[in-house]
């Protein structure tokens, strides 16, 4: 069970819930994911099983694509419909003004994360500051919008303007913060009404399976996910690798992670520790 599931997360479950269900269904020792989705957020989750959890840090670097429905005139404690509504106002703007605001945000390369995030400031998560009602200065993060598409004209529903947008963004980008900032640019406020993650790195939602329909056949082996180069070693080095030995330029001069192969079997994955010095990332048992 060392591998990955590509899961289409349903509404109403936390990312932890998804992992817990998979762990229990397949009797796993460990289970982890490639980025938290809020309970009412749907879409692609890459779930690592057992030893593959050690490779999750490689997936956190991925860019992601979302489809978001944003509703104007509301503010909430979580910047989405899951939280307590703290403001309810009427807003009015033109499609041209909306396009100009999106263009302005698309050029920004910094973003203030939401208070509900797990980012740490002085060793404490932002969400913990919010729970304890403690004010904290939130540092900006370097992010990027690679591309965006406005999916429909803004429409008025129950006295609130809504529209949908597709965003292709860098790691660390918060769509909730984008909604907040868009509302401010249009002289009001805005939150997420719906969010669907449709792509993460090379994985797309079309490749995913609904959570309740997962079977063992949906488990993707590690070597089908990561196309690392392979370094062949003899039986002597293989015995050392299985005990976590450091490798050096006598084995390879690669500058990226690689599979260690012995007698046609993958026995470990190594990563660069220092130039031409390599340490084990995962040793298969």
C-alpha cells in the first residue's frame, strides 16, 4: 500500500476526514494529503499511503488550479460560507470594474493569508490566534497567479452579486484571500461561496475517483507518480542503503532525487543533502 490515491473530495468532509476514511478502509498505518481543503471545498486531493507519506513534501511544491464562485457583500470569520457572517452589505459595480480588479490582483506577487490558515507566526498557528481572539500581524507571502479566466458575467442573486473564476496559481496561494482582496478593490467585501480544486501539478480532477468508490486498483505506485532517474548499485552498497547510508559522487552526481535500484528492484529514494552528497528520503521495507 505504498502509493497514492487521487480522490475527488465531496462537500461536507475535512481533509482529515478523507484521510481517516481511506486509512480505515484499507487498513493503512499512515495516510496524508497534499494540501488542506475546507469542508465545503470539493475537488482533487492527492492522498499518500503508508511510506509514500514521506514524499508529500515533494507534492507541496505543485502549482494548483481552482474554480471558485465568489459572492460580494458578505464578510465572514473564515472568508467563506462556512464561517459566521460578520458583514452583509449591498454592492454595485460593473463588469468592467470587476475585470479591472481581477487584472490588478493578477499582477500582485504578495498575499496576506487568512487568519484561519495553519501558517505559524512566532511558533503559533494563525487559526489559534483567531480562536483566542488575539491580534497578530500577518506576514505577506510570495505567491503568483499564472493565469485566470472569468467564467461568467456577474449576476445578482438575493441582492448579492456572484461570479465564477478559474485561477491557476502558485503554491501557497489562498483563494479565500483573493476573494477578500477582490471585494476590497470593489469598495466592499467578498467571500468564497464555492471552491473546486481541478488540478494539482500534473494531476487533474479527471484522473480522480470519488471517495466512496475507491478500490485497491486505484492506488498509484510511487514510480508512476515520480519520474526520478535511477541509480543502480551492487549488493554491497544495497545492504548499506537499506541501513540508511549516505551516498556520494562515487555512486552518482545527480542534482535531484533518484531511485536506488538493486537487481531490478527499487530499494530506496534518495535526495540531495549537499552538492554530490545524498541522504535517504524513503527506504522501502
